[in-house]
């Protein structure tokens, strides 16, 4: 009898714990199913690198233009998706020779004739640069097409300088004459050489508008148009060589040479300062330095 009972006892010892373990496992699974994993909100559209932008173009008053900035149209915030920031800079240095050649070609490399006896030839040297910080506001947010329209404001500082040299030649014995502060001057010989320059150092608030229009693969075409409001005005300079220069005080009947260190040269300098003062007074009325930019940009 005992031999028949023992197998049953052993079988019960192995089977009951197995059922017990499976039952406990099911309870644990039921408890775990009620525990929900925390949901981590993520919006890859607002991660930092997206929205970085680089631009390269031409400024019609400052030469080669470039900027770096940040503007993310995919932000959920009403304001953040409408705001952008740029660091803007420009210079004529890399394309200086191209600009000057274009100007010389426009005014005529061969010069032009005033009359049958006098012809003039000039050359212009242009230098410019600027740097500024700009905040852009996109009033239409990420609206298709209109989303690229922006209003811009910031601060700019820069400089533009232009120098012009004029050479005149004549074919007869008549004197080449000009007036300076109501005083008649003239050059003898066959050549006339004079020079003038203008320098405008400006700084002040910038206000403008523009747009960026998408092309392909993040490449956009951009345009800016605005002005710097400045209290600093342009200044003129005038170079009048003394070689073969004469002055007349009786409408050209009698001429005296303008010699360095003499009262006649002192009078010339006085007349030159008076003429420049009048010109500077006119330039002082200009309070806006215009800026127009056109180029390509890439937004990451």
C-alpha cells in the first residue's frame, strides 16, 4: 500500500508548486499591465540646429554681403516662430577691382569732350564696409509663401569712401579755368589734374523690410531694403595741385601763379575750405544711408 501512495505524494509535490508559480506570475503580469510608462514629449522640429541660416549676396552700397543667423519657423510658440536674429557684415574688399572697373566703364574709359579743345577723363575708387545686428519679425509666421516676408530692425555701423581723379587735356593755348568760391583759377600747359574724395562714416538704428523665398533643399533667395538713421554726415575733400596753377582777380585779364608758401596759396586754401564747407552743409541734410541687398541663403 505504501508503495502505491509514495508516487502520488511525489507527483503532488512537483505539480502544486508549478500551478502556484504560474498563478503568481499571472497576477504580476496583471499588475504590470496597469502601470503605464511615462510619455516623454518630444518635438524634433524645435531642436536647436534646425533654423540656423547662412547667406551670401551683394549689397549695392556695401559690396559683398554675408550673414549668419537663426530663425525656426517650426516652433509651436506664436512669437518664437516669428522671430529671427542675424549678424550682418559686408565689404567691397574682395570685389573692389570689379566694382571700380564697372564704374570706370560706365563713365567711359576714353573720357569725354567738353568742347573741341578740352577733354576730360576720370577714374573712381570706391571702398565700403558695414557690420550690424538685426532682429527679423515674420508677421505671417510659417504661412506658405507669405511666411518669408519680414520686417527688420537693428543697429548698423559702417563707412563708405569714394575718390575721383579727373585729368583734362587741351589742344590749344587757352587756359583751362574753373571757379572756386567766386575766384577764377586756371591751369596752363596741356594737362589738368584734380582730385576729390568723399567719406561717410555712419552708425545708427537700421529699419527695413525684405523676404526670403524658398527654392530647393533649404536654399532660398533673399532681399533686404532699408536705411540707417544716422546723425553723422559725409565729408568732402578736394585736391588741387599747384603745378601750372594760376589765379585771376580781374576776370582773366591778368594772372598770377599760385606758389606754395605765398599769400596766393593761403587765399586758395581759404577758398577751398569755404567751398567744402558749403558742400558739407548740403551733405549734412542727408540723414539716411540706404541699403539694398540681394543674394542666396541656406537654412539648416
